[in-house]
């Protein structure tokens, strides 16, 4: 699986994907509105990856649980993952707020707003908890409700272990389907350079400089803070807590990061993340098949960071003085809102209204951000996915569920 597989031209896949990204930006700028013609190609690529999500999460989770064979270990891994997800998210939002306080992107931007818009209804905690258990697992799969699929797969996986010998036939079938789905992910990823090119060309063609220039500063702050979060916080945590070379984590995660960036969907990127974790970072199937789907659903560091930057940006723009309690409220509501954010394009903007409502910031300002949200969405989704992979690597290392030969091998899984 980790064998070196270069294309005929000898260029590794990740370099071709990066080339697709850069060429896509150039093509989009040159083509302008005409870049929309490329949109079916991008959609085809994303649909192909999304096609894998439900069967891959279901089968790889069950096969991972069975391979661990110990429900107590599952509980421990889940606990570690959720704790790390929460800590990194709170860190991200604080970093976003710090960057926005220092760089002040909202100062000098002219805008008029009123306070008349009322917030949408967010679900209550009880509703969220009750909704975790599906009444009909097939329905959960049809709707693509990842959290409910996770709950059902865990329950079924544990039961298969508990029935011992009689569980073997089902386990073998599920294992073999999971393996085939990994293979299919690799085959679809071979088309990633073209898919990423088309996706990014459409976005670059859509946003002319006229839309971007007034808000260039807030875009710059979000991007800068996102890059710092990945390069300093994630790399630092890996180096200090797990004694792993962060460069390998970054290069090993690159395919998933680029697909996340160009698709703006962390749920949609999940099959690619699982593949990176297994084949390039050497994380066991048990840990990656469990920690990554949970992360794609609840861990949104990039989204939290973006909420921190935008909340402060709007406060600066409207001359609103924020108290210490307001800052604490932004961290708290931002962390919770990011957990509730779905891993689909644009979801973070909707959840941002919760933070605004709690801190009395004008909801009208969301309209201003909506105009450039896709540009911000790409960066935050890339961080969301990087965060999932970082926590998965940390948990994998602490559970000794990492193959260090694969992790440290530069050419692991390359191009395959
Ligand atoms: N698009 C983001 C994601 O899929 C969610 C968001 O809008 O913040 O991770």
C-alpha cells in the first residue's frame, strides 16, 4: 500500500494536485465568468469522493472496532480525541481574536448597518443528544448523517466482537468492502489534479478584485491566522507532545488539505483524509476510521478561528466596544457553534449568527461577509481537516497505533 507509485511522467501525485491548484487560480482569473463552464468537472470529482463517505465511514469504523477488539480502548480513544478537539478549537478561536486585535482589519472600512435582523433558531443541547441515536440506520445513511452512522457502526461493531466466532462471516465481508473502498479512493484521487483545477478555477473566476479589495484585510488576517494555527499550534503539538517530525505530518496531509481547500467541505474530504492518515501518516485503521469521522463532524478549528476574526472585525467596523465578558462569550459560543457546524460549504457563516446574537453584534454585517465567504471558507476548511489529521496522529501515537516507518517515509503512499 505504501509502495512508491509515480505516474508515467515521474511526477508524484501531490505535486500534480498543487500544479492543478495554481493553474486553476490562473485559469480562473483569465477566464472570469467563463470559468463557470468548468464547474461540472469539479462537481463530478467532488461527487465521486462524496459517493464514498457513507459506505467508507460505516465499513472502516466497524472494521477498526473489530481490529481493536476492546470496547474500553474505544472509550479511551474517543475521550482523548474529543478532549483534544475541544482544546484545539478554543485555541483556534483565541488565536483568531488575537490576530484580529493586533491587525485590526475592521478599522478604516466604511459601512452602515442596523440591528433589525433576528437570529435563526439553534437546536437545544437535549435535541442534539437525542438526535445522536438513529431510529432507522438506513435512513441515517440515506440522509448522510455521519454522527448517527458513527453511533450505529460503533454499536454494531461491538456486538460483532461480542458474538465471537459467529461474527466472523460478517466481519470478513465488511473488511473486504472497506479495503475495496480504500482502493476506490486512490483511483478517484488519481483524478484530483483535474478536479482541483476545475474547482478552483470556478471560484477564482467568480471573485473579481472589485469584490475582494475592500475586504482584503480581513481575508489576509483569516489566512494568516489559519497558516499560523497549522504551522505553529499543530506542528508544535506534534513535536512537543508526540515527538514526531511535523514536516511529515504536513506533507502527508497535503492531499486532504488541498481537496478541503478547493471543495470547502470537510465532510466531503473525509475519504481523502482517511487515506492520508492510513497510507501516509501510518495511523492504524482502528484509530483513523474512528477519530477522523468524529473530527469531520465536530472539530472545526478553522471555522472557530474565522468566527473569532469576523466577530472582532465587525466590532471594529461598527465601533462596538467589547468587554472581557464579551470576549469570553465569543470563545464559548464560537467553540459550541463550530461543533454544531456541518462540514459543508458555507455552514460556518450560518452558525456565525449564533455568536453575533450572543454578543449583540449586528447580524446585518453577515451580508457583507457573505460576499467573500467562499474565499474564507476554503482556508477554514483546510484548517478543519488539518486539525482532524493532527489529533488523529496524536491519538495514534499515544495509543501506539502508528507505523513510524510509514510516517517517516517520505514516499509513503505517494501517487497511489
Ligand atoms: N465549510 C466548512 C467545512 O466543511 C464549514 C464551514 O463553513 O465553516 O469544514
